[in-house]
């Protein structure tokens, strides 16, 4: 019984500490500045996101709701990707791979 509870607590801790990563389905909206990216999609700055919030998730931009900008390891809105050109190129390659 105690082992099951310990495993449950450890599993919860690992899930709670998981890093946020951008959803690849929105790759075509990364870096276009049109405000069309959905929450959890990648971004290089706030202009990409429909919510107006590109949150820093350990050096990676993820569109977020303003109310959730500090959840799951995110460091708040206003992220500007210092490697925007590389991020956009990777997103374009993802779009080519997806075919949409």
C-alpha cells in the first residue's frame, strides 16, 4: 500500500516538472507575426500568438494564455527568440515534412 502511494507521488512529481514543448501542428504559424498561432504552438515573439503571449519555456517560445504564462515551467510572456532565424527554418522544415 505504501509503495503504491510512493509511486503515485513520484509519478506526479515527474509530470509536474515536465518541460513545456511547442506543438508541431502549428509550425506554419511560427515567425509569421500574424497573430494566428494557437496556445501551445511555437512562437518567436508575442506577435505570432493569437493570445498575444509568447512565453519563455526554457529558451523556447510557446504561445500561452496570459493567465498561464508562469505555469509548467514557463517564465512569462514577452519572449523574443534570440535564435529566431533558426527556429523559423526548423518550423519551415517541419511544415515541409508534414505536408500542410
